[in-house]
C-alpha cells in the first residue's frame, strides 16, 4: 500500500543525511514528510532553512493544530515533542524528554503509527541514541513500513543499529537507495 505519510528520525549527523535524502525525492509526492532531528530543547529553529535549498518540496516548521499536508516537509520545532493526532493534525507538547531529547523520534513515530496505520512509512537515519527504535517497532506492529539507513553508511551507527535490533526493517539500505525506494512508492 502506498504511504500517505513518511516520518523520519535523525540525530547526530542528521542534517547531512536529511539533505542527501531530501535532495533525491521527486517533486510533488503523494505523501507528507515529517521530520524529527535531535536539535536540543532550546535555540533557534534553523533546520528548515538548512534543508530547504536541498529539497524540491516546501519545508516548514510544524505548528500546533496544523494539518499534515502531502507534498510538504514538516519539521519538529525545537523544544517540543511533535505528535500526529487521529485527525491528521499536529500537536506539540513539552512532556518529559525521551532518550534525553525533546523532540523525540519515538513520540512522533508512535503517534503517527496510530493515526496512519498501514499508510505510514517510518525511516530511521544516523544518530547516537536508541531513540526511534521503539517507535519503529510500533509502526511495524500497526502495519506500516520500516526503513533504516544502513549502519555502515551512517555517520553515527547507534540509532540505525538499535532500530534494526529492536524493530527490524523492511528495507535497510544507504540513503540513495532509500530515496529511490520512496520515489518508487510514489509511482505504485
């Protein structure tokens, strides 16, 4: 089944990995892209500005109650957990950190898995924690697709390796192959 949303989690080494992935995505995909990159709980939100020049899709920070929009890249804002409600709108929270992070990947993945079920694909990229692994397991339990960057290619192997160990993966590959796989999903 073609996904209607792709959720992506990254941490250490994330901006470069996200640039490489997003630069390969085809224009106007039928799915929304939602990203959590560990950026700390305070400070400026620069990730959208960093990724925008490398992406054919519009990139913006996710906002409270905003609709998840196909063909757009939504970025979790600094200092907030980003969740997808059943209504397919975003909610933000300042609940406790997960794996020392807010925003946390597990929070996004688990909420999106509940909202989208089989219509979700989740992708874990480079990082130095285990955040994303439990969320990826939830995605798979709810019928979604799990994609993981090859740990051998990742700048930091801990996060993709934890995802494989805990959740497994439908596809584990280098970023270029993951982007090709997402582009093929657009055409199916």
